[in-house]
């Protein structure tokens, strides 16, 4: 069972952004599924690594769109991306060092999951609307 359900409220109307968001939400759910199943070792590190690398890829793609379409909130959006990438990277290290524990998982659900869902619903919808007006 996925913790973060993909639904129409997450659709921005931009095909690239939406397809990458679906993959990002899937990667986040895979991570929490691995936590629930107490996966460890190489398999867990592979899941963490994919989440980290996909986050970096997606944000890079979004930032390229923002530059291309002269997005007026680019700097603030980029700051969020940098902060979120740091959050994901820090959680990666924490899970590797401390292992899976309830406190860390609960904090990650908020800081990795809920935060990005809120960002998609507000900031990424605004970005996609801007792009649509520029096309």
C-alpha cells in the first residue's frame, strides 16, 4: 500500500513535470515500503540512492524549464529544490548510519513525503500555469 497516493490533485497539466512527479512519488513510496518491510543492506541503499538521484534529475529538469520560460519565481523555487535535495541526502545518511527506526521514518514521512506533495500542489502548479501562458 502506497503512503502517498497519486491523484488528480497532483496533476499540473505539463506532461514532463507530471510524468516525473509520478516517478518521484513512486520512488518515495518505494522508500517507505522498504522501511515498512525493514529491508536492509544493499537493496535498501539502492532504493535510497535512486530516490536521491531521481530527485536531483527531476529538479534539474524543472529548473531548465523555469529558465526557458523565464519563470519569475525561479530563485525561490531553486532554493526550495536545494533545501529538499539536502534533506533527502541527510536522511540517506541517517538511515544508513542508524538503520530503520520509527522516529526517523515518521520524520522522513513529513520532511520527504508531505513536504514534496505540498510543493507540487502549490508551487509546481504555479510553474506549470506560467509555462502554459508562455507557450
